[in-house]
C-alpha cells in the first residue's frame, strides 16, 4: 500500500489507477464467468427474477434466494435502495451460461465455492465492464451522482431530517473561515496512501472529491443519520445513531482486561466525530474520565468540522478540552507518526472504515491496532455486514456501487472476513452482534454488525 506514498495525484495518475483496476478485474473475469454455469438451466425471467428449471447445479435454490441475478425485494437502507438494479448487467450471464466451454473449464472449481463466493466473483467480473461504460460518459456520471445525493437529501427531509438546513448553516460561517481552520489542522508531512488518493480524495459516496471537500464534510452528519435511521425506527435519526454507537461502546469497554486505568483511546477514521463524541460520553459513563481520546482522519475537511462541533457546535456544551478529546489529521496505518508507541493504548475504535478501503489496507490497519494495544486492550468495530449485502442485493446493485465510485473498493469488502483479519493481526475475536438484535435476531440479516476483539494477555 505504501510502495509509492504521495500527497497528490494528477489526472494521468488517476487514469493509470483506473486502468490497473480494469486489469485486476479482468484477471478474475474467467473465474467470475463460471458463476453463469449454475444458471444454465433456467426458465424465462419473470418480473426481474429467475426460476430454476432443472436442479442440476450446486445450491440452485440458494442462488435464487440470495438474488444472484434477481430483483432485490429486501434491500435495507437508503444506499442499497439508491443503487437499484440494472437488468442489462445482470442479463450478461445469459449468453455465458450457454457456453459449454465455461462448464468444461470451470465447473469443478465452481462446485467447490460457496454461494457468496460465486456472487462476489460475478461482481468482480462485471465491475470493469460498467467502469468502461462510465468512463465514456463523465457528464452522465456526474449527473447520476448528483441525482443520488439529492435523492438522499429529499429522503432525509421527508423523514424530518433537515439535511440541507444543517449543511447550509455550516456553510454560512464563510468559506474563508473554514479554509483558514482547515489549513491550521493540516499535517503537511503526512504521506497519503495511494488507495485514499484514488477513493478518498478521489470519488467516494457520490462526491467527486470523496471525503476531501466541504460539501461532503457539511453533509456527513445528516447523511450518516439517514442511512442508519432504519436500525431503530421508533426514535429520531439522531437518537438512532446515539443508540447504535452506545451499544458499540458498551460492548467494547465491557471487554477490557487491561491492568490499571484506561489512559488512551484511539478512534481511527473518525469522520466528523459521530463515533468519537459517543465514545467520549461512554468513557465518562463508565468512570473513565481520565482517559484521553484521540480521533484521527485522513480528511482535513472532516477533522475541521469535527473540531468545530466540539468547540462551537452541537457538542460544545460538553466542555471537553484537548486533554479529554483531540482531533488530528492522521493515518491509522502510520500511528507511530502521531507518537503512538507499542502497547500504549487500551481501546481502538474503527467505525465504518473498512468498506472504504481495499482488503490489504484493512489487514494492515488491524495489525497496526494490535501493535499499539496493551495486552487485554480491545478493538471496537462496526461496519456494513457483507453477508446481508450479498444475500439481499442483486449483482448489478453491487457492481453499480463500485463503478459509480460510491464505494470504490466494495467488490473487495464484500469478501472481507473480519474474523480472519483479527486472527492474523494477533487479536482474539470475542463477539459479533446485530446493530439491533431485537429487529434482526439472526446477525446475518442485519445491515450493520458490531464486533469486538481483544489483544491476548499472553501470546496466542
């Protein structure tokens, strides 16, 4: 990941990364094509779904149930709904499915894979195709992204969430003020990883400049509340977010086994402070008021908004000084640059970060977390649930998320095994639960899951 760290990227370099991504997609194309083999005996598409005519392929009924090609009637949350379904993309498999060479060459390999692995292969195969289409129509892509964002804003306001009003209020401080504060918050020596230049400074979440622009920073709080409000639908969007993070905090702090007091806590990828403010309140509730909480993010725009919220905005009444809570421009993969030594931290929080990064970066992130944790220290983790995503969305929905660069590394994330990440980082997996177990008793059905892992008191 850090083979070529750099702080900026010109258009030519971005094109090279896009071409590299195209090549990577093509490298799994034949493997993905064999997904079609299981669809070679089907009846005609009816209302966007496929019926299996001959039970001659592995897990045929499961493939229909997870919506490999079919319409998703179980999409959960505004993002899954916004991406919809592209029947043309899903239907590409029709021609491949009739190819006897696919059956001959890849049939045995496919038989050894799980349904979810097959679906991920399908996504990885089709992403380069839709990428190529979008590269030929940049104006259309820009219009599509703007439509998605405005759709979110409209949905928020229909549900009583004053997204536009909140964003406008922040902007009204004056852009010269914001830029001056952002400059003061910027670490000019920080080397920015290439993946973040591609999908962080580059397009992410339908913003052309990812997390590194004022529109995204001003939108972040209401956007976060909108996409999670269905987790606890009987309370306000703000209270829903508070409850989700309170549960994460309590599970995390309750698993601590460190000797002595909690002195230092890190929130990696803190955004505009949603997870950070919740953890600070939870530390106080748990009698850990002396702990210093350091929150870091690669986006100086996000860090600046978070600091404003702490000092002058909605969190200012808490009177947290920098000894209790600080926001810094930093990278979770370079914690030593922030002066974080080996075994010097009791708690590391990673909230809604992994779906925005490639697989190798996620493994590196948790190895770094394990390095700085004291024995008995814990990692609190929350993010999108890949199992639910694969189960309840058609292939084209997931392909769209990657190709439109809503989440440019989502084709990798849906195959991320967090238990393996913890294990290979030297962390002991402790628990996983749905964001709201009352609503989703089966964790596989939950759109978001909470996990906790701990650094062993002795080596594994």
